[in-house]
């Protein structure tokens, strides 16, 4: 009878290293050490404060509610702008899915406005709406509408003709056809558009609030 091969069980450290969360935490720790050492070597807290000093200031801001209050104001503006932009984009995409002229119009508008950085419209928004939340919501809508509409429209166009015929055979038309046939089939593209729009919204909000802070 031949000897059975020995099975080596991985060590506890090897098992932990298999976790993606652990590996990402290690990356963050390494970056934190690099930050701390670079700040210590430069010895200029104005140019590069130490990580420990930054964390202490963060804890102080959280304790006296300054940071949480300001973060909630920014998050509420972000959510309102994001929701409004998605509503507008869904209406545009639904019209484009139902009408050839609307589809050509949306593709033209997307080609024109999607490459334009939303923050470039902030001076125009300030002239139109003044120094208030309406200006922020305007640039947030611009940042989200076009990438989401582009992703959603591409997803709708990739739906197989067989699924479209099934919906038409059941008598589905207009918004019902979009909601029951196109949207489920294009769900991966819709989720991708949501993620891209969310990232663009955060980036635009941060840049716009920097301008508001200076103003």
C-alpha cells in the first residue's frame, strides 16, 4: 500500500493573507508609514503635516460635531443632485429608447457635453443661480446625467432583438417596455453608469466646494 501524500495546512498568517481586506489594510498601513516618515523628514507642517497630527485634528473635529455637520450638508447636496440627475437621465434614455429622433438627439448631446468637465460650468452656474446650493446641484447634474445616459443607452442598444420581440408580442410599449424588458436586460450597464456617475458627482462636489470655500 503506497503512502498517501501529506497535505500541508496553510498557516494562520497565510490564511489571513488570502483575504482581500487584509491585503488592502496592509497597503493603507504602508502608505501611512510613508506619509509619516516623509513628513518627519521634511519637518514642515504647513507643506506636509504628519499623519498623527492629521488624525488628532480629525478626532477633535468629530468630537465637537464640526466635521459631521459639514459632512452632512455636503452629503445632502450630493444626494439631491445625484437623484435629480438620475431622474432626468432616465427620462432622456426612455425617450431615446422609444424614438429614433430622441435617440439621435441624446447621442448628439452626450457627445457634446460628456467630455466637458462639470466644474467648468461653475462660473456660469454662479452667474445664473448665485453663490448657493442651486449652483452646486446644477454642476452635479451635469456631471452625472451624461455618463449615466451614455451607459444606459449603450445597455439598451445591446439588448438582443429576441427579447425585444418577446416584449412586443406581449403588447408592451413605451415606459412599460423600457421598465420590463430593456432595463432588466441592461442592468449591468445601468449599474456601471450609476457607479461612474457617483464617482463623477463626488469629484465635482469636492472641486466646487473648494471654490465655494475660497469665495
